[in-house]
């Protein structure tokens, strides 16, 4: 029996964290605020900060794109310049360095002007760059070479989406033997969106710099093509995706995008970890983008934000239910059912604000509807970070009718800002939004309106339910406050990732 006098003195908290701290290298194709096309960039910024707060040494490798403002973000050139072979060509890459704003997390930028000095990150005017395999093969290889040139030994490689997946494949197929810094490291691969897989003709295999045996059924081969994402699925010791429901969905034919068999095979290595949000950036009490600040206890500023939003977008300043949407205008996000529902929605006492860009056919249709419904429908075919914050604050409700949604961040931003989500029950939307019912209202846990069927009538019913609740301020206020109380931070999820890292490092 251990007595008080025989117990060893406790270590200080900082030393206890250091004892379990890991050296982590993230490989990712976009990182907010440096580069961004979607939620991947948000996660690549906020998750490393949360892991660093737990005591881990986290570093990132990402491309140096043309749009990255070097002076604004304090990028500094290092002395590291080294060759990377991609097929028959060899590129000399230079490494730049900075910190994630507000954190100690180092970011290394891979400069290769022939491949990354371009207008877009992945595509130009909606068309993918034809040499994307070459571009992201170089990123993966440069990331693997970097640690030993820094005299730094990672314990975990964490690769994100298909653009970084080849790094995991290289570790599986010989990089540990060639690169001493990786000999004791494990790899973790995160699927942010299984629909984007990086599939290329097998004739381009030489660009991967992988050995021939990797182009096999248990490797990257996929219906006589090569599949980068599959390389991550087969190469990593541990797999994660961005919500528990999505982890289950992608093992089915309906959501597996042709890889459900692979995911079923590797289900023992797969964990669904819900994304969090950066609660310092998304905080209505101190958001610099807003005309007024507010909290759950003092909501007057939210009314000011609504009036300001209506006025600046040319909508009548009135009490009508204002619904916001911020998303890529692609089929995944349910734009087709929204367009089918628009005539019915515009007959209701509401205003709809849409911010985003995507497929030209959806642009044209939304512009036509905006002309048909002036003062009711505002369509902004762009992306504007400040406006996105003002929509989250100024809208009463937020609509996400996604066909599929691995996690989704906007529903969490919305709840944080007291804006009630209207969502389809799928992926991370099912995991984060608690549907309004008599039971959940009485328990004070209801945070939004959830519909199940992917159809215009189901969407309309969801909006009608929200509109009915909006007519009762006490009911609506309860939903607003419940959403604002919800913990959407990275705290618990970062701890879950740390557990995955520890499991991945178990002897194989």
C-alpha cells in the first residue's frame, strides 16, 4: 500500500507534457492564412496550434504559392536549397520559413517556381493543372528530405489529403531506409474529402519516384490507373477522417467513392475525429471584421450586425429571417436542390445571402435568380473572409444542404456566432447539430434544424421549421444560446489525435 510519505513528488505540468511530447511534421497543400481554398486550410492552421498547446513540437511543410504574401506573413528564406527528382526532371527547391500567426508552430514553404508560381493552387478557371501529379510528388519528396537537412528527427509524419499522400507511400516503400531521420517514424494519413483522390494515368507513374512494386492492388493501383489517396490509405500506420459519422459512411458504396473496400480492409486503423474550430479567430466578442461585438449574455451587438449586413448587401432592413450560406458552389454542397427550392423559399418571409464560387452553371443560375428576386436574394460570387465573418454574425440562420459533408466547419462557426444551422443529416453535420424536438428543447440541447432526405421538398420543410421557431423569440433565443454554449474548440480533438499518434508508434 502506497502512503502519502512514500509517493514520489509530482512533476510540474510542463514537465509532464514534455515527457509525452512528440515531434510532428504535417505535410499539407494549403494552410490558413497563407493559402486557402477550403476547410483543409483551416484545419491545417488550427490543429497544429492546439497540438502545440499540449506541448508537442509541430512543424508544417507546404508549397510556396504565388499568392502567399511573403512580407505580410514574415517569410524568411533559409539557406536550404536541394534537388528533388520528379520523373526525368530535377528541380532545385528553396525552403522559406515563418510561424503560424499567434503560435510557436514553424511553417516551411517549398519554393519551386515552375510548379507553384501560378495563379491558382490546384486549378485555373475551374480546370485542374495537368501537371498536378508532378507538383505534389515534389511536395511529398521535399517534405521527406527536409528533416535531416534541419537536423531534426520527426516521430510522426501527418499527411493530409491526396496532395500529401505520396509521402506516406514513400515511407512504406523504402524512404525509411534511404532517409535516416525517418527510420523510427510512423505515418498518419487524414482524409478530409474522399471525393478528391488524385487519380492519374498509370503512364505517369515515373513522376511519383516510387518503385514499380508500389503500382499494385495493395498499393496505388486503381482500375489500371494510379491513385495518390489510395497510397496514403495503404501506406500509413494510422488513418483518420474528420468526423465519426463520415468514418462510417466512407466504408459504404454510397460514400466510399470506389475505395470502400480498401477502407473496410483498413477499418481497424481508421478513426473519425471531429474537427474543431479556432475559437480565437471565430469569436464574436472580439472579431475585428464585425461592426459590433457580442456574447451569449449580451446579444445586442448581433442585431447591429444583422442590420449592417442587410444594408451593405442592399437588402431591406427588416425583421425577416435572414439565412446565410457560405460554400463552394458545387454539387456536393447541395446547390442543385437549393436551386429547385428557391421559388418556394422566395415566397416565404425571409432573405437569403449566398457567398461563394464554383461551377459556372451554378453561377449563371444564381445570378438569374438574384435578378428575379431583388431585395430577397443576395448572391456574392467570390470569397471574402471579412464578409464571411459578417454573414456568420449578421444572419439569423445558416443553411447547409450538403449531399455529403465530411465534417463541415461553417455550422460550428454559425453556432459560435448565435446563428442557427439548418442542415442535412450527413457526415459531420449529423455529429455537430442537435435537431430541434420537444425533448431536446426541454433539455436545452437543441441547436438547429436537421433534415434527412436529399431533396428540395425536404430542404423547404427544414426552412419552414426554422421560420416557425423564429416567430417565437423565447424559442429562438434558446437555440441561439445553446449553440453558443457548445464547445467547438480543438481541445478534445487534439487530445484524440495525440492518442492516434501514440497508437501509430506502437511496434509494428
